C-alpha cells in the first residue's frame, strides 16, 4: 500500500515539473497551461498524452 502511494506521489511531482517545464518553454508562444490540481491529476493519471491533449484543447479553444 505504501509503495502504491509512493508511486502516485512520484507521478504527481513529475507531472508538476513537466507542466512547469512546458510552461517555461511555451511562454514565447503564449500557449500556457495553468498549473492546478485538475491539470496535475490529469497528467499524472493519464501521462504524456494528456499533456498533448491539454495543449491541443488550449489551442482549439483559445
């Protein structure tokens, strides 16, 4: 049980850094994804394809 919690916490931290790194790289393009609990959980549960889909949704909507 502790190992599952540790792995999920590790994924949350990695997804936070992934979103932060993406936002630093995407600042000149003005395609910034906000870092909040919904985006962090989405990227931590679904992985890198979720980040790509969030970028695609952001481009389509805005």
